[in-house]
C-alpha cells in the first residue's frame, strides 16, 4: 500500500487574512472611515448597513472564500452597480486609502495588504464614472 501524500492547496487570501471574522471587522472599520469622510460620505446612501454587508460578502468571494455575494445578489457586475453613484478618480483614491488603512488597523500582514491593494486598485479605478469639473475658475 502506498502512503497517500495529502495534497496541499495553497491558502487563499481569505484564509491568510483570518477568515470571515477578520474580514467583517476590517470592512466595519472601512465603512466607519467612509462614514467619517466628508468627501465620500455624501456619495453613499443614508443607510450604510446594506452596502457594508454586501462589501463583506463580495470581498470574501473575491479573496477565495465562499461565493456569498453571487449566491445572494447574482453577478457582481460592479461597474454597472456603481453607475448610480458619482465616482471620481479622487474618490476612488480615497476609497482605496480607507481600505488600506483598515487592513493596517487590524494588523494584516504588510505583504498581504500590498498584494490585495495592488489587485484591487485597477478595479477601483474602473468604477470611476465622472470627471471632476471645476465649478469656479480659480478653484
Ligand atoms: C475595487 C473597488 C470596489 C469594489 C470591489 C466595490 C464593491 C462594492 C460592492 C460589492 C457593492 C454592493 C453592490 C450592490 O450589490 O448593490 C458596492 C456598492 C457601492 N460602492 Fe463600491 N466598490 C468599489 C469601489 C468603489 C468606489 C471607488 C466607490 C466610491 C468612491 C464606491 C462606492 C460605492 C457605493 C456608493 C455603493 C452603494 C452602497 C449601497 O448601496 O449601500 N465603490 N461596492
């Protein structure tokens, strides 16, 4: 009889992060930061809770956890879902900065944070749907 070597799957980003409890805590911090950001807060609807839960479900799926977003809400089609909101390049940069700070606040390993942020950055910039318009010539 030959001994079976257990096949080792590489750990997903979701597992490396610490699973659902860690991700939910990070997304909570992220949404708290958005809530406190005078530039980004008005872009979001009055009730932040549904978005926060969706974000946690999406990021779990995106990082290799269970496909919780698609199971409940269907295809992510994120650019289409972001179309109703005014998203400028500056807003996307702030969004990314808040997420990165939230990983840092929860002690996520630096290399993992970098890997995640590098992968999310082009996606965030694809959500941009509005060019900034100067309302005052001297602004
Ligand atoms: C990689 C970048 C991003 C990802 C993965 C992401 C992910 C998501 C997801 C999964 C949702 C829920 C969609 C739904 O089911 O209705 C959502 C909603 C939303 N996102 Fe993003 N997003 C990104 C970038 C941004 C940026 C840059 C902004 C604005 C600066 C933004 C603003 C919003 C707003 C306002 C909502 C609606 C929240 C609500 O309905 O409560 N997102 N986002």
